[in-house]
């Protein structure tokens, strides 16, 4: 059906608007006069229908409520129900912002009422709206408030989950084609309500879900999320729509239910939002702890996290950038602050933290969170604005804040948008990272609204509201307000200058020039420039006023690989994965190459294929900055780790799945009955430090891990996981232990009644083997007299090698022998080679030894050069004296050298009679050289 449009005169509307800046109302559009509203009173569940009023259980709002509003291209989509109480039809309207037309589809589905009682309104039964930017499909999710096949009272055995979706490109068809035929029927019951996302009923996945919402990432991917289970016991599950296959992914569990079964003292539920903002999937919520005896009546805390993975499957971090695994079991891992600390009451149920909570993140990365806390004992209410400027590590908490219910962001500004006490729109604005909210818009006359939902898109507010009225049929309006933020540039660019103005460039920036989607570009600019066609060398093909927009260029600073070393057997393959940082770098292109492609090749996507035995390096290089990282690939006859033995397995769930780096439930090792063990061979003795075990369906298995040097020898236990687990994967750290074989033994489970062992992944971490690369000696030759000794010293490289042990040997022990410490003793005249060999790698170094007949050295040594100059005593212990034949006043320059040519002492004697202190010399024979400036005298002495 097509509804007529009523566009109010803007001149009349603007008379009743306070504008503090250039924020202004663009248009007001009536959507319908017959939207469903619960006009009765709040009653208990199961109450009888006593009058003509539409009573309700939770709240009176059902239309213009929930995630019911989205903008796609020039269209605004809005879901609602048609009144009155006997009608309750579900409706979807599309407003064209260019032509002003409104078309509406009527669905056969009706509002079901609370627990199937159609006379009791259920405000949770909202209709979430999502549109895929990639294929133009429309998606609708109904909030069934955590129903299941049996809850409530078996009223919805085949439609406890409700989902509707359209054919591709339905979102932008012509008005006359926007009909119910665009939506796909469920073949099981010939209606438009599907009981799952992909057509396969599964109560364990799709039952007990509530609060549906959609969001999209920068790439246009559509996501949905809902809370699984109940208010005191539930967490967000989310999924991504694949436009290429028209299917949804499996649910990703940010958090889950039954945390008491996973090591937590209490179950808890989530009240908040999941959003994609500033390039990341983020979550912010308050926790409802199932502790009915504390001071909190319902919620407590502020919790916030984000993911560096665009899919949200991994790489989750808290506000301190600390990693954690999902599903999140311990909410305190991501706690930001406690609003309850801003009040003093300690009485049971006297701290009330419900409402006034939201969060958002600016384009610059400033995080803002608002909350409200009531002290019901002392009748005190405090509004709290918690914010963390970009680049800061800590939040600032301010109570100098008037409060709000919803935070929005556009550019680097943060907005509070709502209805004032008169039922008219107000907007407050603050700079990102600051607490300087000021009112920039407020309507003071015109229509008054009961409630509504705001949506900010490309610098404009789309506010979908129900006008104050009476009865079960009331009017819905859409107001569009310009926030005075120029958002008409290309995606990711922000306004910089008008035509002929100077563009201020900070750092390195890309610049776009144009309008109406037609732009020309300058890239990697570092200096200010003029916003005109001469700067860009061309003018875009548009008659509209042209402007310039900029985006900072983010350069690559690192590239990481998922493996630094990998062993493969010939013809085996392995997928290397590269992560270019930061995530928002402009140019994340990479190339791959192998240093020895005859050993292993690598494809342009990082797929390594082993070709022949040997070693090579796989190198990934970023196009931006030529930053590299490498993975050492060894192609061997047998690759490690591998499965040495296993107690049993159910095909196709073989034990090899434990080591395939695929933690999905479909790739697991399964074996019936406890205990079940698998032994893993790591190929050599390693120094292990920690382990990770991922279980099927996140089951809380009990297990032990033990270590041995032999697959059949005695194993020593290093891990004993005997209780319930709180996070997945299950991680254990321990003091360094060495061994070659690890044994994983599954012994039981908590919260799982059957007796199947099902493990999806096992990973053990060990210290990198720092292998010896070379060895050197302090001398390559030495000349000795029989019975003399010389100390050889070996240097192993690298200096921190894991095994620096060496052995010593002599080629002719009858000529020279060597002990285990490298001390060489001359035996008899001749030549010998002393060899030192590393235990790790067998590296060697040698020293050639020449032994001369034993020299008789008198107790008084004679210095050469034909003089009778003497050194004494000889052998000497502490002091060595020199007596020159022709004394003079010239100083003596003394050099003492050992038998392998090393200078061990240098000294100048200004007073000839002074002795030389030789206490630091090792025992052995030395050569002494004495110079008086004109002559040089040499001789030998023995240090005892």
C-alpha cells in the first residue's frame, strides 16, 4: 500500500526552534495516523481483559521502539505495528528523502501479545530493521523476549524465533514494486516468518534470544546481535551476513549464559549495546548479577571492550588494551568503573542503576560513556559522564553532567539527543574527549511527542517518534535535523574547506575535491594547498558547489605472521596469515616470496607448499614501507608436532584435528567414555611453558597434561584442570619443563552429562630453541716447551645458546694433551692439533700446538741483546725484578706476553729499581720485553 505524505511548513516549525548554532530542522514527515500504542495500564502477567483499554505487562510503547529505523541510500526504513488492539499488523514503511514518497508493506504477522495473550501488550516485541549495503536485502528480526519451544507454556513451538528477509536489491526498487512479494516465504509453513537465520531449526541456537539489533561495518557487512537467555543470566550472540552466499554465519558468542558452570560465583546478564564505530566492533554494557543479597537492585558497573578483528571472532581487548577470550565469563576483566561508588548507601537493593546508560566513540577515538546511579536510601541521584580522550590510558569520571539517555557521534563530536519534558527534541553537543556539552538545538513549539528513536547518519539526525495522543491508534512522524557537520565527502573523509579556501594539512593526508559523489583526488599531501581545480589538475563533473575533504594517511608500522617457524613434509601445504598494523593503515597490500622456491613455494595469498627436503624462509613484505617478516620453513621427512598415539576416536573426528589450527566445532577429536588420552610428539626435547585447550561447544572438561622424554616412559603431570572452567580456550602456565612428548588425558566434565571427550584444538608453547651457530678459540696456534701449559678458551655463538656444552680432543696426545676445560699441556717434542667441538650442531675450532724440547731456565733470566741485564727471581711468584747492565734514568717500557701471543701485562717503570707485580698472572711460561727507548731486551720467566 502507499500512504500519503504530510510535510509541514518548515517556516512554521522553525519559529518554535531555539538554534544555538547552525543545527536546524530540515523536514517533518508524517508516516501514519494508525500506529499501535498500548493505552491501558501496566498489569501483571496473565491478567484478564477487563475493559476496552489495551493493558500491557512491561511498557506502553511498541511502535517507534527498538531497532526500528535505518537509512540506506536515499531511503529511510521504519518498522511499526498497526492499531488497534484487534488489528496489530506488522508494517514496514520506506520514505524516499529525494522524492518525499512513502510506501508501506503490510505483513500478515501480528503482534502476539505477552506470552501469546493478545489482550496484553508486550513492549519487547519490537521489529529490528537491517539493510545489507552489499546486496540491498532487507532483514527484519522480531523480539520474542527469550521464548523457546516450551517457553511460555509451549505457545510458540515453531516460531519462538522470528526472522524475515527479502530478495536482493529489494531496498531500492521503485515505489510501485515495494510490495510483500519482495520477501521470501518460509516453505515449511508458507508465511514470511522464519524460525532461524538459515532455514534450519535449532532451538539450542535460536531459542531464548531477545533484544535484536543490526549494525554494519565500514566494508558494508551486516551484523545482527541478540542477548541469549535471561536478564540475570545471558550474553550477546552475534552473526555476520554473507552477501555472496545470502547466508548468516554461525553465532559468535561474545558472552553466554550459565557462568556459574564456568568458574564464576554468580550468573550475570548484559544490558547495553554492541556497535560498529570508529573502525571496530565494540561492546558496552552494565551487568545484572544474579546475587540477590547485594546493595544493587538490578545493574551495576560499566563494562567496555573492542575487537581488532573486523569479524569480531577474536582479538578482543579491554579498555586497557589487554587481551581476553570470548565468550567472556568474568565481566571484571573488562570493567571500566563502578557507578555505585559515587553513592554511599550499603543497604540491600538501595543502589539503582537502570536507564541513563549509553556509550559511543568519536572518529578520533575518544570514548564516552554516560550512566546514572540512584541512592534510594538517601534519595540522591547522580549523572556520570565517563570519558577517555584519544591517546589517554585512563577514564575521567565527572558528575558535572546533566544526564541523558542516548549518545550519538558524528565526526569528532559527541551528541545527546532526546525529548525534553515538553515532548520536543533537544540536542546537546560536546567535543570528543571533553565534558563540555552545550545545547545546540531545542524545539519550543510544534508537536509534542510521547517517545521515539533517533538515528544519526552522515551528519543528520533521523528522529522517528510517536505523537502524544489517545487510543490504540496514534500518529508517527519522522523529523530530519541537520547537525551542521559536512558529511557529503567520500566515505572516510571529513570536510576541510570550501571552494578557493586553503586546506590545512596536518601530517600526511589524502584530499578529495568535488560534490555529488564526483571527486578528484590528491594523495599523500604534506603541505597546505588551495581548494580549487588548478590544485587538483582537473574538475569533477558536477555543477554543484565543490568542497574539499581530507583523511589522514595512516602508514604501516608492522606486519605479523601467525607462525615464525613451521615444519612440513614434502607436498604438504600450510596457510600463513599476515596481519598488517595498524588496522586502519591506508595501504595494507603485501607480497610473498620464498628464498629457496626449490624447497618450498608460496602463493600470492600466503599458501606454502613443501617441494623438497631442506630449509627456506617465507618472506612477507608490505608495499607501504617495505616492512618484512619471515617464517622459517623446514621440509623434513617427518613434521612435528604429530600424533604419536591415541586411545580412540570417532571418525571423522580424528586426533590430528587437535593440531590443525582450526578451533571450530567441526574440526575436533572425539572419543567415547572417560578417560581418553592422546600423546603428541614434538620431535625433540623442548622447554614448555604453557598450554591452551579449546573444547567442543565450550564444554567445561576436566583434563590433565603430562610430559615425558619417551612415548612409553613415565609421564610427569604438569597441568590438572579438575574444576569448572571460565573462559575458552582453557589456558595453563607453569614453570619451564622439558620433554619431547605431551599427553592430554580427558577425565570428565562439569555441566555436561554425557561421556564424550570432544576437544577442538590443543596448543603447547615452548621457548624457542636457541641453537649454536659457531665456535671460536682465543688462539689458532701456540708454541710450548715440554711440560708447559696454555689455557685455550672457547667462545660459543650465540652467547645465550640453549646448549653451549663443548668437548676437547688432541690429535697427538703423546705430543700435547688437553683436559675438559681446554687446558693444554705439552708432553714431548712434535706437533698436535687441539680441537673443540660443540655438543649442539657439532661445530669445531682448532689450535695448532708446537712443542719444543724442555728449556732449562735458570733462577736468573738473561735478557737478550748481548747484555748481562737480568730478571729475577725465576720462577717468580709475586714480584719480578729487572737489573739493567747499564742503568740510566730513562724509563723502562715492559710488555709481558703469554705463549699464545696475548699481551697480559703492560707497564712503565719510571724508577728502575721498582719491582713488577705479577700476582694477577696465571701459572705458566711468559715472554717479557723490556725497552729503554733505544734498545729492546727479551727473555722468558716462569710464574708459579
